[in-house]
C-alpha cells in the first residue's frame, strides 16, 4: 500500500521561466538551489551553478555541510534567508 502522501499527490511537472544571469549572460546553465525539507523545515540545500556540477551542500543555517566534495562559499549577493523562506 502506498503512503498517504503518495496517494494524494497530483502527478505533473513544474516549469519555471528561464532568466539570464546577473551578469546579463544567457550562455550558461541556471543556478539552482535544491532544498530538502522534512516536515516543512529545510534540512539541507544543494547548490549547483550552471553545468559545473555541485558547488556545495549547506545546512539550514547556511553553514557548509561537511563532506568530501567541494564546498564553495556562497556569493555575498545570495539572500540565504529568502531561499529558506521560499523552500519552507
């Protein structure tokens, strides 16, 4: 038997409008933050910019998650609180 959540989720996809980078360039992949939530609270966030692969994993408070891969610092212009707000 499927879980209650799975029984009530509507199948589909989410599409977002493409926008250019803050540099005005449109020749590279988008910046993505994938927030993993548990019971409505962000647990960790995966940051990927363009086609360069993962740039880092971050805890809810914005601190880098300890792992063997690369963890680049977040640029100053990223509003971390806004990312958490949107995800939750």
